[in-house]
C-alpha cells in the first residue's frame, strides 16, 4: 500500500501541467501559495543565542557538556527525544552547548562545569541546575511546580 502511495505521488509530480483552457487569461498572476511554517526543532545548538531571546516566550533547558561524546550528554539527549510532547506542552526549548572553548553567550551567563542540565524559566530565572541527566518526567514535575506554570494552568492556557 505504501509503495502504491509513493508511486501515485511521483506520477502526480511528473505529470506535465495542463494547457490553459479557453476563457482564462494567460497573463493572470498565479494564486499565492500558502507556505506552512515548520516549527523549530525541539533540540537546537546554542550558538550565539542569548537567554534574553526567550524571555516570556519559552522555558529554556540547556544541556552543557565538554564534548558531544560525553556519555551523560548522549543519555540526556536520548531521554529528551523520547518524550518531546511533554516538553513542547510546557513551551520548552532545548539548547545544547558541547564546546567550552567557544564561550557562547549562554555558556558565559550560566558558567557550567562539565556536564550540566540547566532549566531557565520564562522570566529568565534559573530554576534548576543538575550535574546528571534527568528524565522528562522529572523535568516536567519541576516545571509544573513553578509559580509561572501554575498561573498558566489556572488561566487555562
């Protein structure tokens, strides 16, 4: 069935367009296409991003390591990828920084040593620092206890 669907899609895109029919002007502009914005991925490199870019818009979960090969880093990313919906529901953006030599703005602001998991609330306040990986359940429980999250739940957001 899947093969049939793929074949139909290929045939659809390879079919030449039909000639204009009588009664339609050929010089009319084409209808504007609606382009759906693809959401940003849950896990992104920190790069030159600053924490202030997310103030009042998202909670930032930053995963630091001295190398992308750090077992704690790999474990933490795997835990986050297993349950992204729970994080997205709480407006969480995950940023990674695995190069201490680059001195990114977020690394400079949070000053981690080795592996670190840091959660920054929407108001810009550091709400949690952990030296070991946490699963999504532990992270969401910590977020759900904050006053900002309690307000969001009460207001029916």
